[in-house]
């Protein structure tokens, strides 16, 4: 499966799906999370048509199987983050909205008692990146909303994603790729940069600006 994920063959996803179906039919081998995670990875890396939809379908199947008693098939944060990464890499219409919905569902599931479903910083970063590819003014506002949410997670010591430099940089990228005017982009990028500096001064050193931060701001102006 890992070899297929790295393959450039046009039918690599179809081959991976066939392997999964064959394993599901075997009496002496039980499918597990690793198998389905590998399939999601293959879908993500090969950029097939409707990849986000296909990846989410695998995630939904994992949840269903786990609910039916397959204890070895449990969608963990890694599986969710891969699906969100698939959305972030996709140019499909609605990929950002799909990623946003999945992220909010993760937090809802956690509140409902699924303590292993944690929307970590990688998940948040992928959703913000998906919005950046969207390129609309709405994308900027939604990215900033997610950044607010992450800062709230940090302040309230919640287990979900906290705003490290990568997440802030993704938000700056969303601003840089938007339809905002040059002056509006400059102002919002400066505001995000100041938020990074403020968090660092409060002791959260993972938010410290990087070379990527400054280069993205300069390229976005």
C-alpha cells in the first residue's frame, strides 16, 4: 500500500482499493486502521478526481466499522489529519468547506465523549491551507476565525490545536492569496505577525515568527 501511495501510476488508487476489498474478504486477516490509513494516504498523494470525497468516504467507513464492533478499525487524529490534508491539496470546489465541516465534527465528537478524536494543530493548519487555496474574502475571515479558536484553545488549555508558527503562516498565506487590496493584505498580515509575537512574549514559543512568516508577508504585499 505504501508503495502504491508513492507510485505515479494512474491506477494506483484503484489497485489500493482492490487490495483493501481483498483483505476485507479474507477469513484469516482482519483489516485495521493502518490498512485504511494507507488507503487514505494513497488517495491524498495521487490526487485523483474527487479525492476529498473519496478520502472522507474511507473515514466514514472506518467509523462505521468501529461502531459495528471492529475494535482494530478506529479513525484516530492521524486519519482525520490525512483527510484534511487531502482537502488542503485539492482544487475541487467545496474542498475548504468540506475540511471545515470535518474539523468542526471532530470537536463535536470530542465533546460527546470521543476523547481520542482531537483536532490537533496539524488538522487546523490543513483546514486553513484549504481556505487559502479557496482564495476568497470569505476564506480570509474563516482562517482568522480558526486562528481565534486556536488561541482560545491555548488560553483555556483545551486539547485541540494550538497556534504554532505553521498555523499562523498558513493564515498569512490565506491573506496573501485572497482578493483583498494590497493595503488590506499588508494590514492583516501585520496584525497576524503581531499576534505571533504577542503569543511568543506570553511564553508560547512555538508561535515565534519564522523566515517563512516574513517571506510570505513580503510576497503577499
